C-alpha cells in the first residue's frame, strides 16, 4: 500500500498590499516578504516587464 505524502502549506501576507500567498517552504524572514507588484512599486527602475504585460496590469498608459 502506498503512503500519502504530507505536504505542509505556509501562508504569508504581503506587508504592503495584504495579498495572501501559499507556499510549501517556510520563509526565513516572513516580515520582509512583498508581492511582485509591490516590489516594482518600490523599485520602478528595476521594472523590466514587457509593455503588453504593463498594459494588462494598467501600469502603462495607452497612447
């Protein structure tokens, strides 16, 4: 008979946007976690996403 794997789920919240995330790994510093959108808001110069993705998210204005 096969044994079932027990997978532990960890839930974390983004400190800026309060979005909730589920992971299977324990975060070493859960207070430092931010979402991808929050990271790009903090660091706009690091935003290297393509323009069509920015348009879908409403970040880039249509001209």
